[in-house]
C-alpha cells in the first residue's frame, strides 16, 4: 500500500519551506496542506534567518532550496545548525554535482534531494523524519 499524506497526521508539526520558485512553493504547499501541518514559507534566505530569531519560532522540519536569494541555502543551513542540531533539513535542488551534495551534507543537511521531487518521495521523507519525532524516539 502506498503512503498517503493523509496517513501522516502532522497537525502538531511545523514545516518550513525556504524556496524562491513560486511553482515549487505552490507544489509543496499543495502536498502538505492536507497533512494538517503548520506550513511557513520564506522566499529568500534572509527572511528565514530573521524568523530563526523569533522566540515563538517552532520548526520540526525544513525544506530548503540550494539556490535562494540574499543568503543561499548552504549558508542558511550553517546558521540554522548552530542552534538547531536536531531538526531535519531536506536540501531540495536541481544541482546534481558531487561538490554541491558534499557541501550540503557538510553544512548539516539530512537529505539531498534532486528536483523534480515526486509526491511519493516527499511523503516518504515526511514519514521518515516526522513520524518518529511524534513518538519521541528521534535522536540525532
């Protein structure tokens, strides 16, 4: 049986999308909206970095594009990892070079996912990283 987004029940989760491409944003939002998760979108790295300083900030998972305006995804990831070591970050990109992939993993991403990203892959990754969090057994 295929994994369905409705099976994930993410109403207690907050997912951040850091992406500048409007069609990609709409795609991710469409996939995530029926999960019940709180979804926040930032269209550039500076907005995301500014959000990290808010005391009420809650992030359970980040979908991060590699190439975004103002502050790129790698630098955002490095800054984010200083204070958020246990939050899964999925680097979403069209860059298939080993150098980019290595740079992303060294910066702290949990997964390096090449675009286009099919719904089944997103559902699998959400299940992998958020289902175990809900059970309280996620350890990094």
